[in-house]
C-alpha cells in the first residue's frame, strides 16, 4: 500500500502565505493606514497625558506697561480667559436646566472639560463628548439635540483651546469625530427631538478651527522668518567683524611693519657708516637686526590669524622651555643681567604649557627691561609633581631717573593672566619689599599627559 503526501497550498490572503507580507499595497491603502496611524498618535496615544498650560513669559501689548501685581496677573491671562469661557457655559447649562440641583450638576459637567484643556488637552476633547451625552440624558429640553445650549458652548470652547494647544492635524481629526458623533446621535437617538444642531455645530466649529489653523501657519511662518533673520544678523555680524579685523591688520602692517623694517635696515647699515666700529657695537647692531627680523616674522604670522577667519597657522615650531637659554642670552645682550635656576626632574610637558611658560618668562623679562633698566633678574623653573612652577623676580632699578614712561597699553600682565587662566593655573604679580617686581606662576599638568625625561638636577647660569 502506497502512501501519498499532499501539499497544502494556502489560499491568497491567508496569513500562512509567506509571500503575503511582500505583496505591494495600493496607494489608497497606504494613505488610509497612514491616516489611521496619525489618528492614533494625535487622539489616542497618551490622550490623558499631563501637559499643563504654562504662564506667559512675556506680557502682551496691553499689559506691557503694567507694574506690580497687575503685571503678575497678566501672565495668567490665558488661564483666566479659558476659565471665564467655562463659567459662561456652566451658567448657560444651569439656566437651561431650570436651576436647582439638576442645573448645578449639568453646569459642573459642562465646566469640567473646559477646565481640563488647561492640563490634559486631548483628554478634554474625549471628556467633552462624554459630557455632551451626559447632559443630553440629564437635560429636560427636547430641542437642540444632541448638543444642549451649555454643551454647545462648552464643546466649541474645547475644540478651540485644544486646537490652539496642539496642531492643525489634531483639529481636523476632532472636527471629523464631532461630525461622526453628531450623525450617530441624530440617526440613532434623535427621535422625539424636533431640532437638531449638528449642522450648525460643524459650521461654527469649522470656522473656529480654520481661524486657529491660519493662526498656527502664520505663527510658524513668523518663527521661521525670525530664525532666518537671526542667522542673517549673525552672518552680518561675522562679516563686519572680519572686515574690522582686516582693517586693523592692514593698519598694524602699515605702521608697525614699516618701522620694524626701517629698524632692521638701519641696524644692518649702521656699522658701515662708522669707520672701524668696535666689536661690541657691531654685535649690538646684529642683535638689533635679528630681533627686528624675528619681530617681523611673528607680526606676519599674527596678522595672518587676524585677517582671515579660516587662516591656516604655519607649521613652524613654537618656542618651548628648551629654548629658554637662547631667550636669556638675547636679553643679556640687551643689557639685562639675568640668571636661571631649574629644580626638579626636567621632563617634556604638553605643548600648550611649554609655549605659555616661555611667553610668560619672555613678557616678564621684557617688562624688566622697560620698567627696571639696569636691575638684575632671576628666572626660576620648578618641575614639581602635578605641574610647573615659574618665578621671575627682578631687583630695584639702580637709577630710577632713567625710567621712561612706557607708551604701551600695559597689557603684559593681562596677557600673562589670560594664558594662566586658560590652563587653569594660578598667578601672582606684585612688587617686592626691596622695590623690585615678582611674578609667580603655577601651571597644572595632569599626570596622564606628562612624559618623563632622562635629565634632572639643578642648573645655574
């Protein structure tokens, strides 16, 4: 006897058909599914989520000049308007219910959804539909079905406030569900009522929701225009700043670079104008020329940064503490007696720390040359645990009458403080009891960024 095996082929559309999920959907079907998903997101998902209406940060045009308590009350103006509308609908329901306990209850029922728009806007819409049904069952009026006068005003208020607090698509869904509710109420439960008001509800609500939608669109357009104007103003400001920086750079180049070039040229030509100049004089002119050329190079680099916002800094190496001896030799040739002392284990530090330390020593010695000519100076460099210590101190000038007022702006100490602050360090700059000046700096260095060097000990020069 032979067994036969039959293969079951699921009919089209059966869930067991593995190819059903891959069949293309029509545009109409996709549009309907997208609409249903939008309805779920707008009116069903987190419908009763807590979304309070916050007080106004800025006062309106009328309350802009108010002072004191009036200005504080103006921040709650939107809440006051909603509450007043709810009170009006409650009063209408109370009057329509003939007063008494029944009128009081119907007034509370129509007031609740209006007040709920202040804290749970989407949930207030569903509560408004429920309160409409409750008031219709409790009410004694046989006309105006399915919205009694109090419910009519209350539902219009709820639609308007919720539309303002949400987005236009939510307003469209609320209007459509209101139409469905009115149609079902009139068709199934409208017997015995000689006046129906679904049509008027749809007309008035459509006008209100259309006005709110136009307000939303206008507000969004104003926000986009404001954002664009902000971006435009920012770009204009950047362009103006770049133009001013270019102008400053051109003026600096025309003034400073010209004079420095003249100094360099005259220093180079001066030895040839004197017959048999002494070696000390020739060496002094060479030093002057070298310093002028170095200053011109630094000036061109700085002006390049000032002129262009996207200037690419050249790859020339920046000075470090390894070049401190050359700096001290330079200031000695300018007439300053300076000695150096290094303590601790000499090691390589981050480039920013090395450069800042070099510039601080350079500026401190320059200040000594300008403000204490003839004084002795001492530079102490301490490699300590967790950072680098610097101390630059000079004595009192031997002849104070030789000190001339400096034409500069006095930004040397400020520049040193900016460098120290940038590296989260500490700095003190003050006069000494002997009449000199002392600059003390500590630049912190994280342990993870330090790399030890083989040399250590104390050096004096």
